[in-house]
């Protein structure tokens, strides 16, 4: 059973930075694609970024391109999201998610989810 545990959330002022991490455990042969999904209060879940573990290929939502960077340390089974130039609209619960197959930036693409870590950006 795959387990995902996020860390690194917090509160920051607009223009600041945060770094989120996600530790993955469980069968590594079932881990194919990982991503970060966020949910703002009263809104649906929104895909932020995803990365394929076998080749490092990445994709980002237009709203975060140029500001966020997703990366994977395969040796440590750790997913990271570096978030720079944060905006109040980036506020929300950020979830680490994993797919055993191809994935895009939709929440339905991911099978396994972490508990989430809160990110709050004040203006």
C-alpha cells in the first residue's frame, strides 16, 4: 500500500517562498507519476504540477508556471514543490498525489493521496 506524507506548509506574505515535501513509501514498482493538487476554500481541487518518475518530465498549471518547480529524488522517494513569488490566490490545502499510470493535472488522474498541508499567503 502506497503512503504519502506531506510537510512544509505554512503562512507567508505575498512574494515569499515555501518548499513542500512529500515522502512516499510502499511498492516502488507501482509509482509512475506524482503530482501536487491544491484546494482553496469553497473551490474544487486544482492540479498544480506533475512529474513522471521514469524520465522527470513535468507539467504545470498556467497559474503557477515560472513560479513553482516540481522535482523528485528517486533515491529518497521524495517529491518536492518549490513555490516562489507566492500570491494570495495560492492559498489552499496542498495534496501530494500518486498515479500508477499516465497522469495529467486532474485530481481524478491520481489514485493515492496524502493528508495535505496548508499553505496560506497573506497580502
